[in-house]
């Protein structure tokens, strides 16, 4: 890829253009408001990225928890032994699909052991009773936002517990602070609230963030949250409006900060010289 191709282009000239305003999603909103140039590289340029060990672990753990929730939902095998088999299958499959290249067999073995221990810890200490039947698992929901002059919102909710409690699973390297976790995940959870209300006609009873912490001794931190309040929904709608306006202006400027340490596009970003919309 040459330098010119790394500059933000008018949408009409972008490679493999997909309409960036076809729909809204929590991850698109969050990425855009973290750094517009990162959003551009991901969703317009669609620059391929490599999967880090931490991301792989997150994907595998998420897939096994999905299998666990689906098994409880459908009355299948949700036993610990069944989940350990699901873990083995998912580890192999995700390593192949993501084209993982390990520095050494020891590195893979260490990450695999850490992921499995974190999962075992969760299944032992989860507040969700084995016999509790979920209300929904990995449901894809769409909400029309035409009344707000916005594209539709799309999303997939990990789990809705009995009684309308929305659960989202996270893997992290350290224990989260409850207030900060609530703040940092507000866009995503407010999107889920809109989607849940659309799908059921009811208001969610609350939220739980389940952080699976991959420390040497794994931990589980559950952060409960109340239902979304009207002012939080108004904040979300304003964030959506700002997103749409920014894309319509093709306003893709970098926002350097702490988040750059985790950005996949640092090299491309350093080559950006202010090329923008016109
Ligand atoms: S390195 Fe930082 S400023 Fe550059 S695109 Fe990534 S997040 Fe944005």
C-alpha cells in the first residue's frame, strides 16, 4: 500500500466502499469518538490487522461463554466438562482462522493455560445459576431511528438473563473500577437498552458487566448497573448525531492519546499529513 492510499479519501474514491451510514453500531460509535482516523482506517480503508494474543483469548473465552449460555437456553450440555471440550475446539479453530503466529510453543501454551484458568474460574464463581434459563442469547436486533433522522441501530446482545437483565462479558488484564467501567461502557450499554426495548417493548431491569480478569490468580468482577435513564439515552442520541455529522463532513482527523498504545494503525497514522475530505 503506498502513501497516497493511506490518506483519507473522499468516500466516492475509497476502495471497496460500503456505505458508512448504512447503520449504526456501538463499536462504530465508540471507535469514531475515540479517534476518527482510526475509524477511517478500520471501516473505510479496511486495513487488515493482526490478532494479538489478548484479542485471541477474548474471542475464545467469549465463544465458550456463548456455548455455555446457548446450552442452558436450549437444555443442552452446559457441564464443566462440556465447556472444557468447547474451549479446546474453539482454541484450535480460532488459532487457524486468525492465522496466529506464536513466538514459541511456550508462548501459546502460556496464553492457552491462562485463558482456560480464567474460564474455569468464571464457571465456578459466576452469579448465574446453572439452572437459570436465559431470556435470550446472542440476539441480533435492529432499531429504526428514522424519527431522530438517524440510520438504524444494529447490535448483538451477549445475554439477557431471566427478568430482563442484560449481561456483557469482558476479558481484561486488570480489575476494573466500577464507576469507570460504567462510564466507559455507557455507549454500548445504552445501545443495548434501545435494542432491548425495541425487541421486547419493555424496559430492561438493569445491566451486569462480567469482567473476567486474567491475572495470575483469575478474578471475576461483576458490576451491576441500573436501567438506562432518559438523560443517558439523550446523551447517546447526541453522540449518534455527532457521528453522522462527522462522517457526512468526512472529518477523519487523528486524536493522539493513551489509546494509541492499543491502536492497530500507528504506522499508517504517522504517515498522515492532513489529507482530508476534498
Ligand atoms: S495511533 Fe492514535 S491518533 Fe493515530 S489513528 Fe491510532 S488512535 Fe488515532
